[in-house]
C-alpha cells in the first residue's frame, strides 16, 4: 500500500528523516485513484531497481510487508500476464466478477484439470488467473509450472531463485507483546507468521533462501537481539561465509499433500490440502454436523424399530386379544 501517493499515516510509511538515512524506492509513486496496479507491475519495476542497485555494487534490501509481492521478486517465472490496456483490464475483471465461482472452476477443469484439482472453487482470483494463462498462451497453467519446477535450481515453490545468495530476516514477536494492539493487527501478525512457516519452513526445497529468526518482542533489546545479529548475517552473505547464527528449521511431513482435494458431504464443503482436511475433521462446525447427523440417524432408527413387531410377538398379541389388532385381517388396526 505504500506505493500510493499520500496515505502516509494509514500505511505507516517511513518518515522523511528516516528516508534521508538511506535511499528508499517504490514509495508514493502511484495515484491512489488508479485501481489496476498489480503484483506484475510491482515486480517489473522493483526488479529493474534491484538490478540497477547491484550494478552500482550496492546491496538491495526488500522490506515487507506484502508477502505475495515479495514472492514475485524471489523466484524466476516463465510466464506473466500480457500487457492489457487499462480499459480492457477493468472490463475483463468486471466480466469475471459477474460469473459464478463454480462456473469458472468448471471451465478451468475442462482446459486444465490438474490445476482445477488444486484450487478451491471459491478462490475466484486464482481460478481466473489460471484461465487467463490458458486463454492468452494456449498452454495450461499447470504445464508452465511443471516446466518452471523442472529448471535447474527449481523446486516445489517455483523456479530457481531470481537473485542468488539471498537470505530472509524474519522479525517475529511474542503475541503477549501485541495484546495492546487492535484485534485486526493481531490477526494480521498471525497471518504473516503462518505465511513464513507454511511457505518457507514447512515445505523446504532446494531454492528456498535460509530463514533467520530475529526476536523483537523486547524493544529495549533491539540492538543486541535484532540489529547486531542482522548485520552479522548480512555481512557473512556479502563475504561468502556461513553466518554464526543457524537458520530456522521446522519439522515437516514429507508425505503431506498441500493440494489434495477433499469433499465433505456432511458439511457441503470442498477442502484443499491434507492439513486443512485434518483440521476440518476436528473443527466445531464439522463435529456439530456430525452430531446432528447421528442424532437424526438414531431418531430414524428408533422410529423404524417402534413400527416393527416380530412374528412371535404378532401371535402373542393376537392370542391375548390385544385391542390393537383386527381379528379378521390379522393386521394392526389404525
């Protein structure tokens, strides 16, 4: 959001004094009334700036932020959307918004069943993106990804790194330290932490930069806990040696499929991913539906059983002259 002119307070831009300490880029250069600024626009401009900084023997530092945008700078891609005029881009988006998500997903399953199996029908943006790739190139999105992963240095997260010798400094804080902040900020902090864990730590590959955790809960220890370790790590990378600090590691399940397709008939939901499926099976909503279904099945069974009388019981009731029986037809009277 800091690419837009104005909005300085709401986007928490660095101050003018801070900007004087070091050259900053990609701040306050887009008109906020322009609504079609995309990650592709960001990637193209930022990549050119990074290459220029390298050409001047300087070290570019990408500060985030918006995780999806940072990803666009990390890995090489074999495909990007064709340039569209502003009017055509807006019309295209409007037309997509009119279509039902399931209809779009059905169209994708016809041209790219592999990608359709990985995407939830409600994820209209990604479904539309995969459709756009096919419509513009005639090649399925999944085929492009296979080619990208097959490149030397490629892996499960994408193609080879765009810039070699990269590293990530992950600033994380204890959640007690965030209690005083607004609830939405807490959710955003948790979301960012989940992104780092799921995207880089849970599924490591050959082309994932090392992640170095820096604890920022106690601001009074900023220099010793954050600044000094960060400088040592970066200096090690510049000098081509191994940092003293160890990168963050996280135990991972090699057999876990993050794109597996599951359908919960009980809840009427489609779940993508083994971990999400396991979480859904333990969720309150699923257990509530399960309890409700068992109660209905139990009531139905009780009703059927109460209406059924064994042949031996039939004879016993008839011999006793039960008022619930008609002697002529030997059937229960209504």
